[in-house]
């Protein structure tokens, strides 16, 4: 594999999944604190109160990043740590934590990639309707503005939202994620407000004229494969992709939701949440697109299945501990599709990785060969994409360390670092050493 010299070699985490210190230094509660403390919402009732205790151990974690040879680190800010009520009152201690983290990265020559929102809405805003309330888009823009003011000249890469598809549909339609609402019309409203808030943050960002600052959004993308050669399966696989990928990309790049989906979704929503000027606002240029890729989907035409008339078939072949199919070719297809549909936007792979049931050997090693194979096979596809002229500027492994995997609690391990949750000790897995070698081979210092 041959990667460009300035390729960003990263690993990613998110605030609620790693920080812990949920009740310290003035942090306010978020929807994930409330959700994870509600009986039967997460496996074994796990919560993020302590998580990996990254809030206290960030210096050690920075040292691990340096040992790994990372040239970039993607993390998210906890909104309620810096604005405990979601607005107005700033918690300086919370901001100080991120200032120390960013300094630590820069001192080690690691490029910070900051995600503004990774699903942990302040509970105080949820009580006012959360993302279903249009006002939240203004509160979000104020929060983003605060971060730009404090860290704008230090952080070169900004991501407005992580996976708005998951935040809207798993948080408000299936209810598997916080705030646990199960209502399709609400999910559609939330999706729009997430996009609108993205555009308000981009607008605010541009007013700072940061010469080295770039802003984008991260979407989790998939490839829909038809279950058979039948025409109806081919068509429905495309429609499925339009929903999962197009719903969050078309508005940004073309200024419109996928029109073919509107008549189908019209029985669930009158789309009155779209106000005059919204689509033009959402359709403003971004500097890069963040893509998270995990697996493909095999889709079958099933007219009886509501709301869209498709069924996702059980995954085939080799699976990860999440039950997700290992399918690296899907990553290449996703990159090619984005490139051909939306033009030559720089792409940052903001997440890719796999959970496996890692075991710690008595002599303290984790032989996670399957993860190495997973990462290698996907990076080969990134390499192929670059060779085909697709501008991929970096790759972040999900995740730097094992962490709180949302509704699955601590049962799924995605990390390059194994976390012994009893002691919170960090133990590098074999994949850590493998990734370190790969980075070292392609980076000249
Ligand atoms: O852990 C999550 C992350 O928060 C968002 N993307 C997918 C990961 C694995 O499920």
C-alpha cells in the first residue's frame, strides 16, 4: 500500500464513550446519562459514569497515541461539560479539559480533529423538546461558536455532527439510542434540524476566516446490494441507499432531499419542518466529508414491510462481534459512489474498525489477528480508491481504545488498546503494534 506522505493516520473516540467523570467539575447531564441510567436501556445496565476514565487519564492516553505514531486524533466535545444547561452559562473547567487535551496533541505533533456533536445532547435541552425543537439548532450554533472562539486557531479539522442518521433514526424512530423516542415523523424532523444546525455552525465558522481551519460533517455510509438479480430488488437496494446515504448527503451537496423518497414518506410527515431558506442554507460548501464505514446491507424487495417496502437480509460470510459482515469492497463502492455523485470533495475516513471478543492472555497480550485482517483489508480498499483518483486525506480507526458501545455497554471491544475495566489499565493489542508499523512505514518524520 502506498499512501500520500501527508495522509492523516488517526484513531477516533467520542466523549461519552471514553471520558467518564460524568458528575465532575460542573458537567451537566446529557441525554445519554439519563438513558443509560434508565432500566433495560443498555446491556447489563452499563453507563458512561466512569467509562475509560479518559477525563483523568488523558495524559497517559496522549502518550499511547504518541507511541502509536498517530498523526491525527479524532475526539468529540461533551456539550454539557462546557455548557451544563446547554446554553449561556459556560463551565470553564470543562473547556480547560479540552484545552489541555488539544495542547497535549499539538505538543506531540498530532493533528486534532474535533467533533462538535457525537450524540450527547444536554438533558436541559431535551426537556425543551430536544432536536425535535427547532430552537435547539440555535443553541447548537451558539455552542459551536463558543468552541470556534476558544479553539478555532488550534484545531484544523472540525466535524459538525457524527452520523446524524443514527442520532435521528436510532434515537427517535427505533428508540435504541437516547432519547429513546419511537416515532418516524419525529425522526424526520430531527434529521432536518440536525442538518440545519450543521449549516448554522458552518456559517458561524466562516465568520472567523481561519486560514487553516476546515469544516465538514461525518455520515455513516453503506452500500445496498440487491438480494437477487430481479429488477425490484435492484431498485429497492438503490432506494435503501438513497434513504441511508442520500437523506443526509443530498441536502448538503444538492440542496434537496432525495425526491424519490418524498411520496413514500409523505404518509408519515407533511415536511412542514422545512422552512423557507432552509435548503439553501444547508446546501453551502463544506471543506471535506467525513465517512464512517462498517458493513454493507443486502436488501430485498418486500412490499409488506413498512415504511419503505424493503427488508434487510441477515448478513453473510464472516461477521464481527457486532454481527456485522466483514465486507471491505463495500468501502470502495461507497467511496466511488460519493465521488461520482457529489464531486471531488476531500474525504476523511473518520471511522472504520471492528469489535471482536478479545481475550487477555495470562501474560498480558491480546492477539487480535482478526482485527488486523479487518483493518488491513479495508485500508487496501482505501489505497485502491486513492489510486483511482479519489481524494481520501486520512483514516481513523474506530477506536483508539475499548469503550462504552452505547446500548451494548462495555460488551463490545473496538479498541487498539484493550481496557481492563476492573483496573482501567490500557494494554496494547497486537493490532496496536501492527498499526504502529504501518504508520511508521508511510510517515517520514
Ligand atoms: O461506537 C460507535 C460510534 O460512536 C459511532 N460509529 C459507530 C461506532 C461503532 O458502533
